[in-house]
C-alpha cells in the first residue's frame, strides 16, 4: 500500500483532491533480534541415489546408462572424450533408466563424465567419473547431496573410478542444451481451459460487453478480489470491437493480432479507483495488464490508473492516456513499453513511472521519479526539478513473446528479436522483427496440471503456455533447454509447497519467462526463481535470458516465506519489469510471519534491469554482485514493520539495510532514476542509515537517486553512502543527482 505524494508536486496541482490513505494495521510481534532464515534446500538420502554404468556396444562406442532410485524428470550427461571439449546432452529415457551412447571413441581413450538429474523436484549433480574405452564396462552407485549448487559425493566399483569435484556449480564449458524439437506434437488450436475467454468480431457487442462486465464484477473489489484465486484472460481475435473493458485484479487483456492495430477497441480499456473502499486512490491497483491492441478511446482519453505489476505493452492509443484516477487521488505505478500514444500521456498524481521504447505525443506530470529510456516525445532530462530522467535509448531490450492467430486461424507465439540502443516501439515501421513458433511446440498448462506433468513437458522439449490459475508445486520446475519460452497469461500463480524452490533455469541461451506470479508458500523456500546455477560464467550477450512481467509475492494471501525471491546467476540476463513484494497488508503479514531476506540478488555479469520494483524485504532488498550491471528505474519501499532498531541493523554500527547494495568487489555498475521510501509505522523511531550502499570507485555511477520519508514516519539519514540529506518530515525528497 502506498502513502500520499507531497502537496504541490503534481502535474495539475490545482485540481488535486488530497485524501489520506487508510493503512491496514500490520501484525507485528516484537523481537529482541531478527529471526534467522534458513533456506529449504532439498537433500538426497544417505542411501544410493542412482546406479550408473558404461557398456561397449562396439569397440568405438561407449553406452552410458543412468538409473535413478527415484524417478527423474530428466537426466543430463556432461562428458569429455580424451582432451576434447565438454559436451552436455540430455539422455534418452529407457524404462526406469536413461541412456546415451558416445561415439566414436577409440580403445584406450579416457571418457570423463558426470550427470545432472532431478529428485523430487530439486536438481542434483553427481561427482565426476572416468572410464577407459576397452575396459569391458563398469557399474557404480552413488549419492549426491545438495542441489545443483551443493556438494557431491560418490562411490564406484569395477573399472570406473569416481572422483568428487567438491562444490558443484552446474555444467562447465557452455550451455546445458537438450536437443530441440523433441516436444510431442500439441494442437495448433488448443483448449486453453475455462479461464481464457476468446472473442471474435462476429460476436455481438452486447454479448461481449455482458461477459466483460461479469468478469470485471468478479475481479473488481479491492477487499475481496485482491487476494482471491480467480484468474482471467480476455483475448480478442483480429477485428474491431465496440465495447468498453474495465480491468480488475488478475486480468490480462490482449489482442490476438500479429501487430497492435490488428485488434481495435472503439471504446476504453480502463483501470480506475473503482471501489468506494479505494477512497479515490489507485495505490492498490495491482496485477492486471493490457497488451497488443489499439484503442480509439471514448472522449479522446483512455485511463490506466494502476500501481505495481500492471504493465501496458504494445498498445496504440489513438488519443491521450491518463495514468491517474479520475478523482485525482493517489497512485503508485507503473510501467509502459513498446507503445504509441498519439496525444498526451499524463501522470499527474503518480509517485513514479517508467516508460521504455515508446512514442508519446507529449508527457505531463512528475511527483518524485519519472524515468524514460528510448522514448520519442519524452521530456528533457531535468531531475530533480521536475523529477524526470531521460535516456535517449535503451541499451539492450527484447520485447515480450505474445500469442497471435495466423491467417489460417492457428495459434502461434511470436518471439521478438533482440534490440540494441533501441528507441520507439518495435512495430513503429511495420511488423515487429522476430520469429514465431507454432502452438504445436507448446504444452498448455491448465487446471489439473502438476509439477510432475509440467516438468515432463519441459524435459520432452516443450515450451510452456501457462493459462490463468493457481498451481501448487511439490517439486521444482526445471528449465534446462536453451531457447525455452514460458509464456503466462492471466497471472498464473506458482505456489511452492513444503519448502521447494519454485523454478530454476539452467545457464543456457535465450530462455524467455513472461507473465508469471510466484507466490511463496507457508514453508520457507530458499529461492522462488533462480536463473543459472551458482558460478555460471558463460556469455549470453547475443541471446540472453529475459525475465519480463514476472512478479513475486511473500504474504498477503497466506503467511508466505522465502529467503530469496529472484537470484540471477546467468550473465547478460535482461530483467524487464518485475515487482518483488513482501506484503505490507493482507493475511499472514508481520515481521515474523511473512519472512523474506532479499528480493533480487544478481551474481551474473552484464545484467540489465529495466523497471525494477522491490519492496519491504527484511534485509538488503537488492544485492548486486555482478560486474557491468545496469539498472534503469528502481522503486522501493523499505519494510514498514521493523519492531525496533536492534532487530533491523546490517551491522553493529549501521542502522537498517540499504534498499540497493552493490557488492564491495564490484568495479563497474551504473544506475539511473532510483527512489527509496520509508514508512516505519510500527516504530517510527526506526532509522536506515542510507538507501543505497555502493563501493567508492569511479566505475560505479548512480544518477538521479532520491529518498522520501512518507508522512515523516521514520528517517533515512543519507541517500547513498554518506551523501545526501536526511529525509524531511514533510514528505519531500532528498535528492542526489550524480554519485560520485
């Protein structure tokens, strides 16, 4: 929940009606010290986890067989023939075993190999084994402890010798890439399940309007729908629709054309302060989206008054766009990308906003932190007065994958190309550059699917199209194949049960994750999403992994717990619009209830974040250890609920935790447009020494950073390191234009 913006800072200040935000009481149990959080990493039992063997079908072939004690969803062999380079191959299932034949290999040549396999969700690595071709075969058993970042031990018999490699960090020497094209053929016109509503222009406007209104009424109410299990996707086939669509919680609205103007609304797609309980404010208008269509708005203006996790992508607005409530109440968004607005985009009461790779007729408004990259029509760079940060281009971007219908009526998923130094929408000069995949290569995840069925689809080479719903996971989802696309619509929610980690992605090229909500379970998970195992070092500059419109929640619906929300170990990853949120209201909320240390940890090099929203975590909210990182736009609220100063100190001499910490060994990092706010309502005497903690070196640069104490409830002494004034009591920002 968000506190009000300061008086007199709006784009249309004479029209603003200021109303207090009703804050929900936090459920707090005072502690003498902060509760230690223990990661829930799966461990193998002491008994043998597998048997592995080598046989010789011929004098020039070595057949590797791996038989896990517990069925595995996939097994990958990493092998080296003699002094050659390492190869990584997904093995073929054969009954309860997995096999792969190395060929050719001559007599006397040493084969060095190890395995990666799954057991009850987590991924494990074996020790390394060696075998000399011509020895007549071997068999060994072994036990692996820890996940792919844990340690491995093993024993061997026969002529194969097992040697522990100590701490395993996944495969070395490149990507673990199962061969593509193994996905069992799916339908190109699939059944998307009951929560996906598909509209055709041949349907009457009255019929469509009636269905849209019914869905909105179910998803509208902030008090009842905000933490419900209802999920909705509204998909419109190419054509023109004379309807209006009010968009509630967990609702995705999207056109099914290849380009935005293939689907046109003669009407409005609206988000506003819909409910009396909202008191005219849009500070809780979370989890809703609009994408890939054109709007001819009634009255000349469309309204998209949202808070976090509510992207507005690939939209052609033939008119103006109002990003504030009709009441001129408070708002705390927001994100636009790959969009055209022919008229004016006005933020007015929005505290902060980020716009990427778009065309605007003009822009009006600015409270604390308005950031633009690659936006034609953006205002000049004038931070802090007005508080607008403008970059001419976005260094690297790749727009989101999206569903469309081709001329034959079949569904496909379009995969936009990578852009460098981007400016304006990807479709400004015609169709978005890129490639597409038929739905026959996607497994459609819907009600009834389990972690096992999803992992089976991934292991067989399928991409995933995840439909609206809530999916409980009793094992980790493992993404091991390069260029895998996981596309969610309607805020599909992944809930890890019994402390498993929800998803882990191998250190491979080109994985695309879009449109997912990770919601922590009541047993602590070590991490909700991990991209690349610890120690990942391969470069993915030409084909990075992208994490887009991916959201994380700790508490709110249940007393969720997760030590880390997102860990990025793979280099060159693009993090494009995430909201990692430890809940400050809802159910299961309190200092010892919804526990979470860190929102985002980046260990990979040359990682780029565009649109980073991270709030209320109990330690460092962002920890950036990789070299060459960049962040364009950061929004943060510190935790509301430290019970006392002793419970919230990063060291014996430093009060609180920085919202954004760059590791002490980092020599190159740059960030633009960053805001961190405090509201220590449980104990207003609590203080944070600074919001940004960075090494003092010329290669680490911050531009346009600010702190605010909301209502003067608590203080932040400095903006960055020892620089910047203490927060004022009247909700005005302390600004640092450049550091150092």
